[in-house]
C-alpha cells in the first residue's frame, strides 16, 4: 500500500513538472527528474513478512513444528535445471543431426568412392590356327579313301546287282584290276557276302608327295597299315552254305598304298587305292 502511494506521488510530481516546462521536446523526462524518480523509487523499502505459506492461508508457524517449504523455490529450481540441461540437449541433438547428415552423404549413390569400381577383364589371347601342311592333308585324304574303299567292297559282295564301276571312285592301277577280278569270279560262282567287314584300326606309315614322273608311277603316295575285322562276316554259296574255313582269323593286317595320279589338277580328291598286300603284325582287337 505504501509503494502504491509513493509511485502515485512521483507521478503527480512529474505532471507538475510538465506544466512547469521541465519536459524535453521529445516528450521524455529530464535527467534531473529521472534521477529524482529513481531515487524515490529505490528508497521504498520492501515490507518483510515472517510467515510461511501453508495451503492457501497465511498462518504463522506453530511452536516446535517444522513447516513445509514453499513450492516456489522448487519451481524455480526446476526452471534452473531445465535451463542448465537445455544447452546439453541442444548439443546432443546437433551431434545427432550432423551424424545423420554425414551418413546420408556417405550413402549417396553419387559419391565416387561409393560407386563400384568397374572391373576390366583382359581379352583372351587369340589363338592362331595353323593351316595343315600338305603332308597332313594328304594323310587325311588317303585315310578317308580307305574307309570308302571298304564300304564299296561290302556293297559289291553283298549285292551282286551293284555295278563294278563304282570301284573306279576308290581304286586304281593294280588294286582296281585285282578287285574287279575277285568280284567277277565270286559272282560266277554264286557267292555273296553276309555281314559287314569293318575297319578296326588304321595307321599312317609314311607320306611321299613326289610327283616327278606320273607315267612311271612316281606320284604322291601315302602308305597305310589297316587292320580289318571279319568276325561278323560269312561268305555263302547259292544254297546258303558257308565257304569260309573255320580256321580263318577274325582280324588281319593289310598294307595299302594310296596314290594320287591327278595331283596337278586334283590334289584333294584324286586319291585312290593303288595296291595292297598282306602283312604280319600282332592281331588287333576286333571292333
């Protein structure tokens, strides 16, 4: 109540000073009046009260009874604690946000370090296929002719209606003459073959590509040893009776000379069986 009266007195004094012309042009209080106001307000003493608050009543403390402290200090302490821990919470939140930001940048697909390094594979070395030599080509062509030679012989001996002229595609010289004579004789006797003669093994022994004198027989020639298998073959007469000796071996070796009399004009397909003779070698395994 005393404070309110003092303040009112000050305000009343200010109004009197305004009327007296002591206010500045800006409408503020002069330095002297501000000092006077400060001194008057600070000179007011705050009333003291030696009471404690219990519930909502002002009650003096009873004798020998400890009163409960007011709630105001506790609330003030809570505010101080909150303000004290606020910067720490802000720092933790800031660190967390920085960690998330750094993690997001690290996982960005545009980061060159995160992009997978392309793997480069060295090209496979190219292999140059060396073309076969003339001797290798001659060896392969002569061997192929021998396989066809046995196919033709099987046809002529199994079917007497097959023309002997098909021998011209696989035989020449003395071999052609010998085979024609054999087949003509068997057909006159009414003999024919049952089963198929097979080639069990074939070994190339030598290759000679000398073509210096074809008229004298000096032509490219391949020497081949061949083992035949007649284990499943029989020769019978017109009555179906076998004419083969029971002591005949199932396999045997023959040495062939396969020559090319057309080397100048047909080096690949001019190969023919020119001659043959029986040779002694260890029996080969039947196919």
